[in-house]
């Protein structure tokens, strides 16, 4: 009996040690190894996402608390203003936003593992979207409009999702993925 108790304690300690080592190295509990890895953040990779694009996302998620964002729903779309006083974060924001709008216009969905489900129909309906980007003292200002009421709803929903991520970081992503 004493041998079994000792064996149980040793096995429990070994498992705890391995779990601790995995967490210290940024590995989470996902069955496929993509759990809550806040170091490598594998969920930011995609079928057609460049390492630079994944890196921009990583910067934005690591510094979400340094991002300010406002959204105005327009009758035919959205007006968003996103900014950061951190130059590194602002650079990532500008590159990400301009890059994603270019991708939408080209129909090149990056298919990032954690991307919002609204992006797929936005890419599919790209011909219905008009986008304007302006970098001002306010930040990066984006106006996206459409004559298609379904696309307007998608743009507004996506803007809410992005704002939630800017407000709460990966917590917002994790909750959305659990739904």
C-alpha cells in the first residue's frame, strides 16, 4: 500500500512538473497544442497569413490595453478610429488595418485560426464594400460603406468584434470561440 501511495505522489508530481514547464514555455492545454500559448500565439497564424501579419496581431494582442478605439455605425456602414500612444503598437495597427483592407479588396482571406466568422462573408462580398482610410492625429480612421444591407450588418458586427478584442484582448477571442 505504501508503495502505491508513493507511486501516486511521484506520478502526480511528475505530471504537475510537466504541466508547469509547458505553461512556462507558453504552451497551453489545447489538444492540438494551440491552447493558451500567449508566447508563440499559434492561433494568429493562417492559411495565407505572413509572419509579419501574425507578428502585428501578436503586438496588438500583447498591448491591447494601449489601444483606443471608437466605432460609429452609419446608416450604410461604419466609421472607426483606432489609435495608440505607443509608436510600436500604432505602427502595427496601421500596417494591419491597411493590409487587411487591401486583402479584402483583393479577395485574399488570410484564414487566421482565430479570425472572426464575419470575415469570411466580408471577403466573399468584397465587391459590395467601399473603403476609405485616413491616418490623422486622431489615429487611423476607416470608413466602410455598402449599399447591401446584409453587408452593412456584417461590417457593423465585425467592428463590434474588433472593438471587443481591443477592449479585452484574447479573453474576447476565447469567449467567442467557446460559443
